[in-house]
C-alpha cells in the first residue's frame, strides 16, 4: 500500500490469458493487483472456482500481483474459494428484474439476507456496484439497497463513470455511500449521439474514454475521497470503446490516477 493508503487494481476482463502471462502484463503496467473475472471463458470459471482460484492466486503472487476482488457469482463455492485464497471481495451488480425497481430491491435484499451467514463464516464481503442502464445505477439507489447491512458483509463498490452518466455529482455520491464504501472504480465516459440531427428522436450511447476526457471529473472524485480519508482499493476497469488501445490507455490512466492521489499532484 502506498503512503496515501491507496492500492491500484485493474479489472482484467480485456485479457483472456493464463495467470503467468497475466501476472507479467499487470506487473509491467504498474498495478498493485487485479480484479479477476470468474466467468466462462477465463482461466477460472465458476464451475471450477474451488479447484482453480487458489493456484491462479499463487501464480500471480510470483509476479507481485494480488487479487483484491473477483467479479463472479455470489454463491457458497465462490465465497469459500475466495476465503481460501485470501480474496476479500466478490463484486456483483444489481440488475432490475421484470417486476420493476421496487420489487427488485425486495428480492435482492432477500438474497443478501441469505448470504450474510456465509459471508460472516468465511470473512468475505459482497461488493455491490452501481451500473448505468437497467441496474441500480447511482449512489442513492445503492445506499438504499445496502444500508441495512454491516459493511463487513455487504459493501458499496462505487463507480465514478456510471455515477457521472446518471448526472450525480461525485461529492454527493461519495457522501451517500461513504458508510459502506469498500472499493472505488475509476473509469470514464461521455454520451455520444449515434444518429444525426435529421432523425425524429436522438439516440445516445456511452463512449468509454480516458480519465481526463469523460463526464466524471477524476480530480473532483479524488479530492472528495481524500477529504473523507479514503484508504483502500481503487480499481481501474480498463474499459474503453477503442479496445485496440487498452494497454496504452490504462497505463496513461494509472499515471493520471497516481498523480491525483499523490500529495502534490492533480489540484
């Protein structure tokens, strides 16, 4: 952990490669660790998490790379495997079901209630991330969903880009989730129009860009985190519309993020 109390992670979703190659790549980029996808098509798949997660964790450690979180299913095999490997957080999102928003809240909390004894038993935390679109998308929704839980069991993974896409100021968003904040996602985006001005109705999509150029002001985000005294994981999610340039762009974003969290940079 740096003198600022911040460690930098990268979501390795762009790279479907083996642990030895992944460890070398992440180390060369300058990250302290990763968020590992536990998903079909990756080295650790959900069906084999109990067998494969610990060996992958050990291989990455040979390169000085820790797994700070996994993005995978919230079930007992994954929770138990994370505990064995010393991985503290399983990150999930909160999709809105066909019954609507309020019904989804009730159902998700029913699921979380059932997970709490397992999370307590294994000392693993379920991290719930806000996500644009048909999900619990902003900090206010995230707080309402998880505020009744002990943050040791269910925490907030606050995503600056998805907050910005939904028009929420970072200062207000961080204040809303601060009591449960377990991890911060740094990425950036802006709304890009996908049809011309002659169309009857405008259509838009997010364009995923670098930290300096999107709707989320990373300097404001970091200033507010520093004002609250945040220490912990900051995950750069390596999501860019220009997928061919991921390595270059995420390295540039890491340098920018480090400068903002340093004592002298960024303000």
